C-alpha cells in the first residue's frame, strides 16, 4: 500500500540537515514504522503509551473495535480499563517528572501589538488547579458538560484543562458563532455551566461576547433549558472592567494572573458595556482568588468522554463529535511529535482558533503533551498590517508554523515584500490544514515564506479523526505540492467506487478508512444511530470521510474535496442545509438552495438561490436582511457572498432540486451535462440571465 520506492523527480524536499536529528529521518524508516503500526498496533501504540502516566493498567486489548455495521454496533476502544488523567499528563507530568516547570508553555500575543504575556508549565498548572477548584465549587461533577465560549486567551486553555482535570466534558463553541448556535450547542449537550468573557477585539472590531452569551442563555430559557451558572472572565482593559462589571478588578483579586494593564483597549476605542445578572453571572477573578491552587486530578477511565466539539452535518443539524481520553491523548501527542518533528528547543505556532478541532489537538493537547513552547495568538493575520505573522515569527523565533491555505492565499495577494521584510530564519517546518492547498499557494509558501528550506506538511484530517490521518513527515516524505501524501501510523486508507469496491493503483473515488486509530471519534453525543448512519452505513466495514480522493501512479493521495452537501469556506465546513434553513426562516423566503462557487482566497464562497413567497419583491433591503439572518442564526463565517433571486429552482420531475445545475449556474458554466430529468428547462435560462456577478 505504501510504495516501495518514491519518485526522484517532480518532488520536493526540505533542507537536508533536518534528517540528522529527525524522529523519522527517511522514507524507509517511515515505511518500517508504518508496517509495524499496522501489523502490531498493540505494540506500536503500547510503546508510545509508555511515555505517559497511568494510574492503573488497561485490562483488555490495546485497541478493540468493530467497523462493520452488519456485524453489530460500531465501537472503538483504546486501552479500556486503564485509568489516567490527561491534565495530569500534559501538566503535572511535565512539571514534576520531566522538570519542565520553568519552560514557557505559551507566549500569548494579543490582538494589539505589545499586548503580550507568557505562562510557564508550572504557572499553567497553578491556574488550572485553581480553576478546577472553582468548577468544583460551582457544583460541576465528573461527566457533566461545561460550555466554553471564549476568545483566544490563556484562560481558554485553563478552562478546558480544568474540566479535564475533574473529569468534566468540555464543549467549546467558537467565539465567532452566533448566540443561536451557542444556545443550540448548550442544549444539545445539556451543559450545566457556561464559561465566557466580557469581550475581545478582532482587529478593530469589538466583539461583545457577554451580550451574545446572555442572548444564548435567554434562548435556552425560552426553550425550557435554564442554565443558572455563567463564569465571566474580564479580558478587556482594566478601566473597562471597573466601569462596566460589578465584580472586583482583576489585579487585586487574582495576584497570579498576568498584568493586564497594557494596551488592550486603545484609548480611542469605545468601552464595552457588559451586562451583569447577579443571579447567574460569577466573576472569574473573584472565584479564582478564593480558590486553592492544589487539586488532585480525578482519575478517569480510558474511554471516559474528554470533550464534545460540534461540526456541520449534511442534514443541517450540527453533530456533537465525542472524543474520549486515552486514545485521543496518545494520538494527538504522537502526531504532534512526528508530523512537526518536535524538538525540545522548538517554538511552535498554530494560528487556528481553539474553538476548532485544530486548536484542540494542536494548540492544547498535542503540544502540551510534548512539553512544547507555543505561541497563542489572539489577533488577525492582517492587523495592524499584513506583516503581522512574520513579525511574530521573528519575535518569538518560531521554528514550526501551522496555518490554513486560506490565510496563505490571503497574504499571497499582498506580494513578497511584507514577508521578506522579516528574516524568518528560525522556521524549520511549515504546515497546512483545512482544505486542499492549491499548488500556486503551496509554491509561494514553500519558496517565499520558507525560503525553499522548510518542508511543508499538508495535513489532511477532520474533527472526527481527532488528529492527522494523511500527512507527510517533514524529513522523510518527498513532497508533491497539493498532495497530503501518505497515511500516518495506524491509519489504513482505501479508495472505493460507487459500488463500494476497493480500487487499486491509480484511481479516484470515496476516501475511506478500514480500521480505527486511537484518536478516532467514538460517537455523536446523544445519538449513536446518527454516528453509525453518517460514517458507516454507506459502505459497511469502512469509516467514510465524505471526501473524494485520487491516488496517483506513485501511490500519493490527493484530496479532491467534499462529495456530500458540505462546503469548505476558509477552511471551515458548512452544511448547505444549515444555511438554507436559516434563509427560509425569513418570512419572505419560500425556498432556498445553496451551492459553492470557487473563491480565490476563501476556497469556496456561498452562493444562495432564494425563491420568494407570493407578493414579495427582491431588493437590496431584503438581501441585507437575509445576510443578517444567516449571520445571526449561524455566525459570520456563514455570511452569504451571493444571493440571487430565483423565481423557480431547477427540479427533477420528482421534485428534487438539481444542485449540480445550480453549481454550474453559480460558476457561469454553460455546459450543464445531462438535464433530461429536469421538469422545466426554462427555469435554467431565467437563472442564467439573473446571475450574480463576481464581487470586485
Ligand atoms: C477538509 C479540520 C484537503 C476535508 C482539521 C475534511 C482538507 C474537512 C485538509 C474537515 C487537507 C482538512 N487537504 N482537505 N490537508 N484538511 N480538509 O472537521 O474536506 O473542520 O473532510 O477538520 O476539511 O474539516 P474539520
């Protein structure tokens, strides 16, 4: 399955010197390790597990599973019966056993240049213990779900690890999601407490997070799900805190927190108004100041839940992807170490938000499990200017850098000068994630950002997979621009045709996996049936990714994009059904259909066709209302780029919308293929005439 030989031509390598110290220095070594990982997974992962602390050993098989719905319930278990604690492993073990207490865990870099702080492993452990005690004092028990809705601050990591320490299950909701999305997620996972913050700035824009959180809690109450506890972090400036929050100022109440009197809120900026409901709201700082910094970890079983993270579902309702403790810990630690070839003196920076899986696995758990030093960045790549990323790389001497193709394409537009103004000589490995990277962006990343010296790890994976599943290893794998290359250890990919037959050699079809790896998701929270039908029903015996894939003559895998009703906008998956239902909730809209249209920076953009109800007219006001409606229902990431008035939609005689045809219309492609099943072809001509033109 892994080719014996890799091609010598048309492939790229990073600098030769990496091989001297790399964990996996050659392709042959990768192949040997890969074969071991498949032939004897228990030994392979068992060796990895030796680095961690286990309160008691596992009792059954190391990795036990059923991936075939025809043989019974789908399950994966890793190290069942063992007891451990992931917070202990990523913090206490590093401080006490590995003597890394004084090592920097995070360099926090705020939205505003100059707003910064550092936290060591020892300090992080103290903060986490305190907050774990706070959670306990608020009545949170093992197994309970805690919703977290916070900006990119160290306290977000503190909150998640505090949950893990006491065996509570965190359910983080990206701070760019709307109040409605937050309330849906709180109710779906029946959270008993919410942790949030007053607000934050993204570039020049103030996000009043607490107001959104309050709206979400109101929506929960309206639907009969009252949540009585909300802990609020004061993240904005001290002046703002004192005037607007009825809780003690941070500095006096919490001596341990970093001094936050820097330029968080610029003088000219408005002071946010933060509402406060004394019956529900609790001040983070006051609670923490009163808490002890000693907290014995709760010893949990390997298959106890660690977190829930929602991802778009093709039916429109987001799925609560559930990950469990030991397998996820092993897998994120191993992938982080090997895919970024982690070395003790590295400074690593992943630009993702912790609200997404990339942040969970490769800002929090994977790097901390390895005792890594990371940059935690609150801001934007373009604020205050388009050099910000490279300025930060030089400032902290970042050696391993991980970002998304959409960010690369965005920065590429501004040319080489903003990059070349900075030295970037500390960089060693560059990573990408979130969507296929187009070769043009790949070459720019490789030659301009990395000065043709740094290998690029194009990591393919999903919220569901927990960690990287197809990826190069930086010193070992010859790279082809745009290919995620080969499977990580323990992962067995296959390509299936429509009838479910495995294709050999060069081929294209559905990307599936034949067996689990430790970090694969265990279920959809509260709905095991949906888990089985989404991922295992179409092709019994396989985990179905939902992505298309091509294998070339050299055995390299190339992801071709989603083959379900999912769109990938700036690396974020959105379900067309979810956007459609947000649109039809507007009283003027009778029917809506959403498709993707290629976009030079975002990858895909949202193109919406709306059919209005009788007597309604399409105009700019309605268009603006519809955009607002989608933002409020889902969040800014789902804002439609194009909304077209569609007096009729192309449908089959049985009434099914022909999205294939709509996709062509959105792209302006006249060749519609076979449209003989179309009930009324005049609809199509009409839609072509009214097409939205590309934005300037
Ligand atoms: C896409 C993000 C091509 C893919 C970690 C997948 C990619 C979805 C890549 C998961 C890549 C992610 N090359 N496509 N390197 N990485 N994808 O759950 O369609 O937010 O199914 O997880 O992103 O998105 P999710």
